[in-house]
């Protein structure tokens, strides 16, 4: 008998057996109702690996009694699609085919366009899967002809029944009872990060290599820690996870939650991606803390320099210091808003001529009759004098608004007092 991977044997045959995805496959889930109706539209399944996308495609094929063809976009070509279409209208596929196209994001625009004609007339019902955001990865014309369903990461708790089922099947295969040390099941579920396929692969390997004692297989926690694939981070530097974790780090610092910020920093560092963490930390110092605590910038820069000199794992300490400092600092985005507003005007062409008194002083020594008439602020009380700095077309424009924090309000009061004294 040919070897059959446990992950394939344990694959659910009904929607009720699918782990997780209750938001779309629960008793009142929309995708469940679509499947049960038998009228299957073109579908795009979006989510991480090992969460049931292929399984649900198989269940759809069984319920519709239509032949299911599988292609992986990393290796497939337009010729493969034409080969599938050769069966349509024959006894092989009198009512069309279901095409499950895995990793559709690897099809280029021309390859994705080749599907459109067959999707339009119903000869192909496309079920595509992708681990990347389809609204960026899938050609618009294909996207407009399909319905997108997001498959979410499976929790460790939801993965436990599948792990238990895998252990039971392996025990039957090996003709022995199975005893797992305390914490083994939970460790597999957590360390495999909601990827059922990896969890079941870990179960298969552990039991095949388990210690036998009088007809019993013992699975130790130590073995589980060695074997289980630590993929809970689901990190891909070119995939959505990269941007999601980096975004979560930035937003946690901005939201003044040091615990969440440390969590996302840890995920980046465990993946070996110190540079992404550094970029977000440096940016947050100016974008989110800004003038509410200006010293955050040099302190954070010093932490980053230390981290770069130390390298991992020691770099985690100065980077954690920087993250907690930013998360617990007062916040102001006045700089962010100010420069964005100024750049918006520049891009829109609202620039105007530079006032004569601000132009290069050397113009006055060229024999020109016009005098510059620049007032040197340091020659005046409090090092300030009223004069126009913005171009004529922008006089009165306000880009910077003082933030509602102690530092910026102190600056506002200082300059309000200086300007009031000059008016007197």
C-alpha cells in the first residue's frame, strides 16, 4: 500500500470537520450558504498557509460533482490552462470544470487575463488561493469577477481537536497506544502557529520516532520542542505578514501600549528582521512623539546605534528600551501634519516667488539697485523681528499647529509673549 501522508488522510471531508473559519463556514456563514446552495461563483480564498483553503476547494468539488483541476501558479503556464479547457464540453467535463489555482499572485497579468474568457462564459469556475492581499496581488478584471473570502489564522485551541485526531490515527497505524507528556499537544498547537498541516506533520514525525515501551508510544515534551516547526510568526519579508507586524509595532508605540509594542518587536527580532524594527522606531520618534518630547530622537538614535553595534541577540535590549520609551512618551503629530500640509501645497503648485529680502545676499553686491532689506533677527530684542517669510501667495498660511502638550505649549506661550512685546 502506497504511503499516504497523515495530513492528507486527516483532511476534512465535510464543512463541519473544517477547523476554525466559523466567520464564513459556521452554521450561518456566507461561504457555507453559498456552497450548500450548489451555485458556486468564482472565488478567491485569501489567508495564511494551512488554514483550510485547499480543503474547502475539495469539498466544493465533491458537492458539485464537477471535475476539479489543480494548478500551482508558481509552476503553471497558459498551456496548462488550455489543456484543461480541452476537456470542457466532452464526457470528461460536460458542465465545465472547477479550477483550483494555488498562489495566484505568481501569475503575471497576461496569465491572469487568459482566465477571463473562460470565467465569463462559465466554462471555468475559478477558485483561487493566495497568501497575499488579493486587492494588490490579483489583476483587477479577475478580482471583479470573483468573490473574496478571508481565511483567518487558526487559534492554538481550535487546532487541538485536529491534533488529537492525528494522534489517534497514528496510534491505529502503528498498532500501539499513545501517551503524550503534559503540554505536548498544546506545544505543537502553539508552535505551529495555527497551521494545521504543520501541526499534523509534527504529530506524524513525533509518533513515528516515538519511544516504544510495552506496546505504548511515549511522546515527550522535549521531542516536541525539537520537532515542532516554530512558525507562529508566519513571517515573510516580502509578504503581508512583514507589513502587518511592522504596522502593528508602529501603531502600538503610537497608541502608547508598551506591552503590545514589545510583543511586535519580539516577533520581528525572532524573525531576524532587526532593520524593519529600526526603521519604524526611528520614524515613530519624529512622527508620533515629535515635539512633545524632542529628546526622544537622539535617545532613540543612540539605542539604534547600540543595537547595530551589538547585533542580535543583545540588540534586543536597546531596541526594547527605545520601543518602551516611545510608547510611554507624550505624543504629538504636529510635525507630521505640518510637513504633510506644506508638501501638499508644493505638489499642487502653490509655491510663489521667494520674497526679495530672503534671497541670496550676494545679489546685493552685484550693482543691482534693489536693496534686500533683510532684517537680521539677532539684532532685535528676544532675537525676533516681524517680517514676511512666506511667498506673497501664501501669506497667512498655517502649516504648523502647536500640539497640546507641555513642551509645545511652553514654546507657544514664549513666542506669543515675545511678539506681544514687540507690538507694544
